[in-house]
């Protein structure tokens, strides 16, 4: 680990931390954009630590740093908050008088690369048709390009600045990253991070003797520490806060605190247990039913009529796992629409969406569509109850275990069959509830920690 060596420490503990963290084992193998953001941030820190002591005439450093930042921003615009500290540090590393020169060299790479990526995105998403460009008429070509550009970072920012959009994915308190996500991701390493935060805060307000904390001595540690603190603070301004947003900080945490953890057997034991549990839970249990459900749907295609699939209160279902045929297939056969993911929507929104599918003009031209709903089994009683009021009956087709969602966990009164009486379900539903309560405790737990796949039957 270059960052550990840069601080004059052994890289062995940092490498072990990276290899044994469940963030590497789970998040780095599943959330592609966050994983790529993590690698780009680590590469940026490596390049900056290598070129920060060189003269600004080193044009190669400016090119590589600019390329990493631009690619990182187009991958996830939140990369700006991670790149801010390393870039400013490199920019001012050899004096204020060289800042303008370095910035200009950065722009010479960043601007053309950004234009190229905007054009690639525009062609990929279909807004820009290169066949329409007439080279003979440059003014017409320029007009077509400017009117049909897709700027993915700008679209990302516009979408995430609207609270209504974020509410569909979940609203969290602004302190969630500090109080929940950092300890959850980094376990023992987070203890030293919060201790450093405590020390630096007291130093900043002058409550500690400044001679004991000479800034020149702790300059490198302070740079890496602010490279963690600033992104967390800026990301905390957004009301939607998931742990995966902070996984690019793992290499920095490992470089800064792995040597301290290696010196404590208690910390090592805590690290091993926490990451073993994290790997089992987030790798094998948390929302683990989505992929098996998609596999089941892919193996059971409809014979006639259209099939619509709605995932509710799960992460966005990857539609490529369904292996959908091309739209030019034989109209006699059933056609599977791409899955719809209503992630954080209310049950009323789900029922409204199901009603729209049933009443759509497209479904009336052929046989009634087959509508499937996949959701956490912890929502079973509420969903069946509300659907019955809306004139729909949900037929349980298959259950996929294990599947547990932290956002929508099963309630203890459902597991113990102590739920309050409901007046919106018919007698058949009450019989189902009685049958459920006759099961053993382990069978009830298994049912409520599964992903249920329902077929929607419209009564009227």
C-alpha cells in the first residue's frame, strides 16, 4: 500500500486490512460504480502522493490527475467530494505562484476528455445520432450536437437535488454517515478515526497546546485525515445516505490506522468478528433473494400474453439477468417487459402502478397481462390487505430464502403472531393467517425472511 509507505509505515497491515474487510469482499464485488469510484480514488491518492513533491512542469502528473478526476466524475459525480482534498493539495504543493500553471495544465486534459465523454454518453443513450451529422455543413452538425447532448453528471446532480426523488430511495438523518455508516463499514478502524477527529477539533479551537501538535510533523496524517473527513461532511448534506457511498475511504482508513490495530489483540479480534459477520450478512442474507428470483423468472417465461414484473422495496433489479429477447420476437409468444423497481415507494404507489398496468391500452390489445410482484415477505400482511381493498388478490407463487432487508425488517409481533386485528381482509386471508400462526417459530422466521413472488389476480 503506497499510502502506508508514504507515511513511513509497513504496508503489510494495510494490505491485510484491505484483504479481510467485508467491504472488499462484498461491496467491491457488487456495486460496480462505487467499486470503480473506490479504485479511482485510491489511484488519485497514489498519483498525488507521488507527484506532489515534483515541480509543476511535470506535465504527465497533471494529465493523469485530470484524467482520473474526469473519469471519476462521469462514473459518479460524487467523486468531486473525494477528489477535492487531493487535487487542492497537489495544486498548492509547491507554492501559490504555481497554482495557475498547474490549473491550466489540468484544464488542457480535463476539457477535451469531458467533451469526448459527453459525446459518448449522448450516442450511447440514443440522444445523439451520428448518422445525422453532415460533415459538409459544420454549422448544422454543431446545432445537432448541442441540441442532443446528454450530460450524465448534470442529470445526476439535478435528480439528487430534488428531495422528492431521494424520498423514493429513502430519507435519512444528516448524521447517519457519522453515527451509523462509518462504524458499520470500518468497525475497529472507526475508533481511531473518531479519536483523531476529537484531537484535531481540540487543536483547531486552541484547547490543546499547539507545540504538542506541530502541523509540519503531522502534515501527511492531516492530509489523509481531511481526505476522509471532508467527503463525509459533504455527503452528509444529502438526505439519502447509504453505506456504499463511503466505501472509497477504505484504502485511506487502512493506510492510517492498520498499524494501530495490528498492535492490539482486542482490536484484531473485534475486526475479525465484525468482518466475518458483515460478510455473512451483506454477502449472503441482505436482499439475497433478488438474483434467485430473477433466475426463476428467466426459466419460466410466459407462453401467451405479456408479463410485467414489479420489484418493490428491493434494490434495482438487474434486468440483464432475465436474458430478455429482442423486441422483434414473434407476437404470438409471451413477451416479458423489463422489470420495474419501485424501491422506496409507498404501498399506495405500488397499487396504483398495478392498476395502471391492468388498465393500459397496450394490455387490452392482447390477452390480459400476467403481473408479478416481488417483495420482502415482511410486507406480506400489509400488501395482501391493501391489495384486497383495491380489488386484487395476490397469489404466492414462490419464496426465495434468505432475504432480509434492513429498511423493511419483519416485526416481532408478526413473528409471534401478535399482530393487531385487521378489517380489510376477507375470510380466506384470515384462514391463511391462522395457518401461518400454526407453524413453528422457525418456520415463521423463515417465511418472514424471504423474498415473495406473487401473481396478481384482478377481481374486477
